[in-house]
C-alpha cells in the first residue's frame, strides 16, 4: 500500500476508487470517511487487523510527506502532487 502512495498516478487511482465506492468523501480539503463506515470497520476488524490497518495508514501518511503536520498551511501539498 505504501508503494501506491509513493506513486502519484497510482495514488490518484486509489483515491478515485475509494470515492466511487462511497467509502470516503475526497475533495480539495482532504479525505473524510463517514462515521458509520468508521464504526462498521471498527466492529468488523479484529484487534490484530485493526493494528495492522493502523500501521499501514501511518506508513502511507509518512510516505507521502505532508510537510509540517502541525502547520495546516502545508497540508495542501499532499493533494497537489
């Protein structure tokens, strides 16, 4: 998954697929998953699966270099790729 995030075309294709399947809303502000989708995933995943999923998410975010995570002014850089 982190390989996809590192490649702009593959990353955009993944985001498009997530949006088409209505798993999250994706726009210029970022990615937002609906609360019910989050709740279903939390209930469905075992603790080990949740830990693995969280680790993958963290690795993806780290691989796309969002700039200074404490400065919202740098967040747009992620989506401008």
